[in-house]
C-alpha cells in the first residue's frame, strides 16, 4: 500500500472542476488519484505562498554539512563501490 503525503485526495474526474478541488483543499496539498493510485499532487497557490524561502550563507551550509555528514557516512561508504 502506498503512503500519501497528504490527507486530502481527489480523483481525475473531480479535477475537471478545479475550483471545487481548490475549495476543498484550503491551504493543503491534494493527492490526485487514478484508480486509487496516486499519480501526483495538486498544491494550491495559497499553500505555497505561506512558505518563506531564506537564503543560507556559506557558513550555515558548511555547518549543516559538518553536522549531518557523519550521520550519513555509512551511506557514502556504500555508494563508493557502486
């Protein structure tokens, strides 16, 4: 069984009337289903406008990588042979 990334769903048939899907969605993404299988996600503009992008400095990126890299070292070791 597939895990959906949202609790709201709509069928391709419902997508013929996008205004109803938008009204149903509010500010949340909607999984679009075809024969009960997710084929994509419909994300209303209102959901995206709430996301605030913040530019990271080189120092912030470096600190992030230094903190996270040891945690994925086993993955990098595995990928060396591939």
